């Protein structure tokens, strides 16, 4: 995902092993920086697979004016199965199909190739909004299942969202994201996401370049690393 601020021979990366809760949450900060982290994270997984031995689902809720909006077309150049989904596509059908594949794999069916779901600007995915009675949407229920059951079957989720309130539409514990990237946010939100106020101190007044700073939190190891995200632009 990027280069550590401290001296290190190893760049910051996420090991997507087939283990429970191995999903990646990218939250807060400048939208362009956050979206580029999601883009780089998803695209870099392709280096771990031979042709046609992985599947990608790109959920693009970004606005056309976002600088990364058109850049996700880079996935069309990869030698893998790639589905692009927005609010007008067969969203529920695709998530239902993935849920079925996970259940089939866990019940002794065919082993899945790795599947990567990447959500850009999740806050604008209105299919996840609760109804007037506060009930969880069908889309949220399906994604909740995928987050909980998917990683052990090889289905991993990368989700980029602007703040913790919009994430909470899922009614899903943060514990289903072992890996979290926190950009600038309030001290209270930072404490919820990474267990300290560190993410509230990433931006420095009169230092514009400080927006290119993020924290990588590994919930399993309870470790945190400050890093500079890669720029694929």
C-alpha cells in the first residue's frame, strides 16, 4: 500500500491469507488519497495470481468528478474476470451469487479461486441505506455474510469509506476487518478504528503534504505503522 515513514526494508502490505476477518478497511482523510490506496491495494493483488486464476468485483460509487473515477478502468487490462458494478447494475444478484459460492465451498463443493471485492466511496452506495424503520438493507445483509464467511473461503473485501458513521450502515463489527488504514479523522473516530487518537494527528496545519500520511493497523497483532501511500497517478 505504501512506504513506511520510519526506516524499513519492507513496504506496508496486507497478507490476504485464507483466514477469518482478513478484510481491509480504508477510512477517513482526503477522498482522492483514500481511493488511490484502495485502487493500489486491489490492483497489486494481481501479482499473486496467474492468468484467469482470480476474480475481481469493482463496486464504483465514486462521483464522475473524482480524480480516480476513470482510473479504475485499469482493471479491464488485467487477464482476470472483472465485474464492474454501480447502483444501476444487478448488485443484489452478484452479492447473492458470491454468498452461494462461499456456502458451496464451505459445504465441500469446489474450492474457489481468490475473489476480491473492492468498494470505492462506499458512503454513496445507497443500496446500503437503512429503510425508514431503521431496518438493515438486503445489500448490507449479504455483505455482512461475505465479510464474516468470505476470507476463509478466499473471498476478500477492500472497502473505502469516508467516515465511521457511514460505515455503521452495515451493522457489522470492525473486528471483521483485521486490516485497517486510517487517514485523518476525529480523535473519537480514531480511537474506535485504531485504538488511539493517532489518526487525528496525521494532518499538520500549513503542511499540505501531510494529507499523504496514513496509519496501517493490524488488529491481529495490535500493531500500527505510519506510511506514505503509493501514488499510481
